[in-house]
C-alpha cells in the first residue's frame, strides 16, 4: 500500500499482550481450569445415589433438633432457584452439580490461597491446588449427598478470614465469625472451634500479648469474632429451647455416644433412680441401638425429642462412668477407623468414572495408593500428623503469619480428631468425619516437606570472620 | 477503583440480585408452588425407597386433593398402618386422582389408586399436580409397573 508521500505504509504488527490480570493470576486460573475440567468429566460420568445418612437432609421445615440446619439451607437454596426457574427434575443431580461446580471450585481456590499463605510460594500453591483435585477421598464426597464438602468449604473460609484478621483486614472478624457460625450449624462437632482458634493465637503471640501491643491491635477484632460466635450459638440454642424445649445446638451427642455404649449396655448397674433403671431396661431390650430406643420412647411413651435425648445422655454417661475401662479399650479402635483409608463411602461411585479414562484414573489411583500407605502404617501416620508438622512449626516459629497459620491448621486437625474419636465409635462414620480436615493434614505435610527441601537447597552463609579473632592475629 | 467504590458496587449488586429474585418469585409464584410440590413428593419417594430398602420396613403414601399422608406398617401383636406424618401442599396446588397410593416395599415404589373401593393398577399410572389459580399449569409423576418412576 502506498502512502500520500509515495512511501510504503507498513501495517502495524498486531502484538498479542496477555492482560495484566491474567499475568498476575495465571497460577490460580490454572488451578481453576484443571478443577473445572476434572469436575465436568466426573459430572458426566457419575450417577448420584442416596446414602442412608442423606435421607434426613431434604426437608428444612421438618428438621429435628438432632440435626443442625446448615446443609438443609444449602439444599433448600439450590432447590429454591430450581423451583423458581424449573431448570431440571433431576433433583439429586442438581445438588451434586452445585457441590461439584460451586463448593468444589471454592475449595480448590481456598486450598490454593491457604497454601500460598503457609508457604509464601506461588509454585507450591499451584501444586497444592492441583493435588487437591486428585485426592479422590475428598473430591469423591462432592458427588455424595452428605455434609462433608460444605463443611470443608466453611472450615476453609473460617481459616482464611480468621487469618486475615492478623493482616489487618477490617471486615475479616465479621466474615470469620459468620463462617465459623455457619460451620457449627453444618456440623456441631465444630461448636468449640472458635475458642480453640483464639486460644492458639494467644499461645502463639503470648510475648506480644504480655507486652500489650497485641491487645491494642487485635483485641477488638478477636472480640468481634468471639461475640458473633457466642451470639450465634446462644440464638440458635434459644430457638431450640422455644421450639423443642431443649437448650443447645443439637441433640446428636447422646446418639453418637451410643456407638460406644452399645458394646457394654448389658453391664448397666441399676442405681437409686428407678425411672432411669426402667429406661436402661428398654435400652437393653433394643441392644443399645439409640434410634430404636428413640422409636420405642416416642411410640410407647409419647416422649419428645428433647426428653429422649436427655434420658439417653444420662444413661450413656452412667454407662461410661461405671465401665470406663470398657470405654477406654474401644477408643484406639475408633481412632484407627478415623485414620483408616477404606473405600467404603465411594466404592459404588468411583467405579462409574474411574473406568472411563485411563488418563484420569491413573493419577487418582496413584495418589489413592500413596495416601493409603501413609495413613495405614502407624509409623508413617505419626510422622504425617504429629512429628513433621511439629518440627515444621517449631522451625518456623519466627516465620510470622505462616507459622501461625500452620499452628491453627494443626489445632483444627487435632481438635477434629479428638472430638470425633472421643465422642463416637461409629466405625466407617469415623472415617467420614476426617474428610473436612484431610486437605489440611496433607497441606501442612507438603508445606513442611517443601520448607525442609528449600532449606537444604539454600546456600548456607559463611560466618563472618571476627577481626579480633586469634586467627587474624 | 477505590476500595469504597468496590464495596458499594458489591453491595449494590447483592441488593439488586435479591430484589430481582424477589420480583421473579412474586411473578412466578404459581409455577414455584407447583414445582415445589412435585419436588417435595419426588424427594420423599427417594427417601422412603431408601428407608424401605435399608430398614426393611414398609411405608405407604395416601394422596388426597390437598396433600398426602405417610404411614408406616407397625408390626406388633397385629400389623397395622400408623400415620407417620401428613404433608399439605401449597393452597393453590391440587393433586389428582384422589385415592392415589404408593406402597414402598424393599426399595420399590408400587403405585395404585383406589376407585369406588377397588384397587386399580393400569400402568403406566400418573400422579398429576395442577395449579388452581392457573389450570393450564400442570405437572406430574409417571409410575411404571416395574417400580420405575420419573417426574414429567
């Protein structure tokens, strides 16, 4: 093409520039893309099936005090939009869709973000984001109608926002408080978690706390976090008191304890309380099965849920106090179930999609075998959940927020273990209770390994020579 | 964009979503009630199929025009059906045919309906839901002889 002056006009070359946003977030976008493609593959190849434990979560208005309402709300919200816009009549598949593509994707981002905070490395965060999606034990629960995936999302959000309090984000205590309250409404196991988090922070920052600097900076946000939780717990307990004549978050505890006591229910020693002895006789007649006991008292004596729960708690406490050795003998078994790596929960569903593609199934199978070896060997398990994290935290104790976050993760992991194991001996259910903290167990483990490798590869500084040393002289 | 402006945009967007959802809800209330009633019945069928399979108990749904009752077979000295709960649909929703019955045995939902004291089982059977305010709006669940069913 000629220009007016006769010279040749050179067409400007089109230079493709990657937008700044993509450049800055490439690692996160890669995690999201891999998480999304994997979930599309799973969703197309999986047929959702109900678990027996799923059946109680569908009808919010008929919720009983034995269950907390978090998962009901999630399902009801999903169904509300479906009823409004008449999207599909495959109701279970719809729940699975939201668990995979909403909660699952949020979880991937949370693991990425928390990994970045704990390691201060984008590369490590990218690796953890990708690895999270290949842990079938956790991802597998995204296509089961149970509370695990939602619990993991809320636990991750609680940890993220709680950590942000110490970055000086003003709204963080409110979001952390709300996430923590939603978490305990989804799974009552986490009722006391907010206190554990604050206690661990005080422990970690004890020197600053004593000197007064900590109190000036963080007393107000921590108080807000505590107050939101306390008001939430109090409010929900009052609602239960008014509606069911029961003050508390949930009546699940006696039923969970029964998984221990049904093993020695025949050893009940009658006491001075005749009424309690009569209930114990009924419990023995149903072989200590708590839900049959509830059915009997409800049908034969027209007792309310709160009354049955109170009676069952009294019976269980007496049984455990009188037979403490029997109880203590069963605790290691419950712990072993908690840290097992069985495929009970996912057996039916994993076959449906792992057989479809070798490319997808190979990494899933590799990590399944690797984690199964880690978790099923008692020595490697102790290293995984106790020794390596402890060494990591101690070696990074002056590492600021990263070490604080690692300590909080360990607090959550061991709190979940203690509550799940001491209060129930529910066999494969104990294994299920580990799911929400499983990504954090692996996150701290991998972060520790990453830290140690980085330390080994770092060139050591030579000590400065002292000018007054005798060598110089 | 300043942090304050960002926050204002976020709050505005959240508020707009709430208002728009509310308006759509009011506009489509009939349709929502109809879909909700069908969903409630379908999910209950899934639940009681699971319960009858794993607990080995027998359950029954008896439908009336404005709702349905759930019964469980109580095996005492003599077997009898005891009412477990009664579900009422939204006031604008009606089910037909009256006398429609579902029996849950070993994880299967067996459909039938009672007409003039006789049990009629001509498959496929359909349970229809209609809106009283807008009779054109109808939905249903179809039941086959082998125990399969699906919402229409």
